[in-house]
């Protein structure tokens, strides 16, 4: 049965509404897509311009310049950042080289000491980096002893940090804490460490972890230097390390 003119008009009106609705949905999708791309562009700009800092630091850097970014867009940019990936790869390579030097030449060798100090001074390192490094250099018991010594040194340094205008508060405006310096508790996330602790405070953290490491006493009694002989299967570098340690125990003023 043919449709009446009124029914045909109603059907055409419904079809037109459906077409219009579908068009609006597609336009909305396009708008959201362009909006998302715009946010990523701004987040990438802020991350690059701020020096490839962490999520929170990038957010604050952009906010201080009147740019409102979402944490999700910043996180995505950092995840996809080739520069940040290269930095992480370089840190892994540094740890590998230091562990090899420690194994081949020993903790007390001038070569290892110089390599450790030069690598740590050449980069901005956070507590998480230091924990990763020394967990590779030390066994479980040694690591716990080093951690305890490091914590004590930072506990003693904290009062001075809290009186220094450059370190009294973190980048969020809060007073610096021992937990924050150690990268423990709510400060275990490397991103939070990098974005909240000032450069000067990070330098103090680094200096004390090196001091804690080199002040560790070797296990067992130290044999007098004049009784030390190289074992038949002992590597020469290991022999030199034992001899150097014994001499340092006798002449405490050695560097």
C-alpha cells in the first residue's frame, strides 16, 4: 500500500534527523581528536622545553607559563619520549660499566673510585638511581649496611638543609624530609623524586652515598700488609686491592 504524503514526509524527517545526528557525532569525534592532538603537542613542547623533567615538574613548568595540561597527556608524552629513553639507556650502560670496573679492579682502586665519582658528578642522579647502582655493586648484606650508613649521614645533614634557603623546601613548597631524601615511603616513585628534590639537595644526597660506600669496613680482619702475598690463582688486581686496603688501615691519612 503506498504511503500517504504525510507518512512520507514524517519518514523523510526522521531520516534527515538521523543523518544530522550521525554528522554531529562524526564532527564531535573529529573535534575531540584534534583537541587530543593539540594537548599532546603542548605537552611535548612543555616536556622538551623544561629539560625532560618528570610528569609533575613538567605540569608545574607549563602551569607557571599559563598552559593548562592534563597529567594523562604528559604521561603519554614522557612514555613516548625518545630522549628520555636514551637517558635511561645511558644510565643502564653507566651502571654496567661501574659494576665491571668494581669487579675487575676492586672498590679501593683509584680507577674505580675516579670512574664512580666522575659518572655521578656528570649527571643529575636521584635516590632511585643510587639504590639501583649500589644494589648491583653490593650483595644483600652489604647493601643494607650501606643503606644504614647513608641514612645516618643524611639524618645528620638534614638540619643544615632545612636552614639553607635553596633546600629548606622542595619544589612543591613542602619542608624537606629524611624519607624524601632517601626515596622511601611515598617518595619511592622516581618521577616524584626527580620533580620534587632541588638540585642542591640531590648533590648532598649523592655526596653522602659515596661517603657511606667508601667508609664501609671490609668483612673479616685485615691482614698486616707485610704478610700479604698473591695467591697462585688470585688476579693481580685483587692482590693489589688487598694490599692497598691493608696499607690504608695502617696509614689512615692516605686518600
